[in-house]
């Protein structure tokens, strides 16, 4: 059985039309292996966020092939694509995007409730277990405004893992945190990678974050950098 989780071939993304068209991604090809912990590096404007958004099926490519878990994602209709995303892909953002009127456990539960259409006892147990594992056993019933920045990001990590995703896409997940808190969050991500066997792709500008990862991919001007460019 193949260890490839996600295969990308000749990925192109254009914005605009006709003479105003801008090519942001310029024919990218790569693979993510099951259980990897990968850093996605590159300067602002290089195309990292666009790439993550397409990999997360939140934005359609202009052309190219996307295949995850043997499923051709480009050819799925919106309903099936949403179902696939909810089941198999988790997201952690620089800005946590928690629901402010919800408690920590309710925020973590949300992906499961959205998928099933109802909250279950099993899902609530899973949410509480995840919050315990990220060190928030005493903050589960706190609403978002009562949590610190680091605590909010821990809730976001737990939420991303709620549905047992095969892949978590993290866009600058430590960008708003101090170094000590950032290291704690990275340690949590690494621990979840190992215990849940979840693949992580982490977009970052920070070499310190990249040092936590098994592999580093660098994007320059909408394409992957060559070894010569990285020297």
C-alpha cells in the first residue's frame, strides 16, 4: 500500500482575467507522505497561503491534479468536497477563528456536530479528551474571551483534530505567540503528529519552527525552490 497521502501535479492558480491575469502558482508538483511533519517556507507573497487554501479544498485551482487518499479532489462537486474536507482535513490558523460565544469544549465539538448534524456523547468525550491532552482540562467550560492567546491556539489545535483528520494544514500557527508559548504549541503539534499519526503541513516564516519539522519545502515566486537557490 502506498504511503503517499496527498499528491499534487502541475498545480496552477491564476487570479484575474485576460490582461489583468496574475499567475500565483506556477506548475507545482509534490507529495505528502502519511505521518509526515513538514514545514512550508517562503517569503510573503510567494504563494504559500494560496497553496494551503487549495490543498484544503477551500479554493479551486486553475489547472492541475489534486489527489488525497485515492480521491480525485478536482472532480468532486461542492457537496462531496465539503464532506471530504470535514472528514479528512483539519485547519489551524495564525488567528484561531474560535467562536466567541462558545466554550472551549463547544468550539472543539463544532466540526463533529457540523458533520453529523447533531452532538453525540462520543463526540463530547473526544472533545474533552483532546482538551485534556493540550493541557486545558481546567478551561473546558471557559468561553473564548476568557482564554489567553496560547490557550486559544491550544483549543484551535484540539478542534482541528476533532474528526481524526488525515491531514492538518497550519498557517503561521505560532505567529502571534511569544517564543515560550510558541514552543509549547509546536510541541503539542508534534505530539499529536506522533500519537494520532496525523500528517502536518505548517506554513511559516520562522526557521525556528521549521527546525521542529522532518522536511522543509520552500516556495519562491509561485514555485518550489531548487537546491541551488537554497544554498
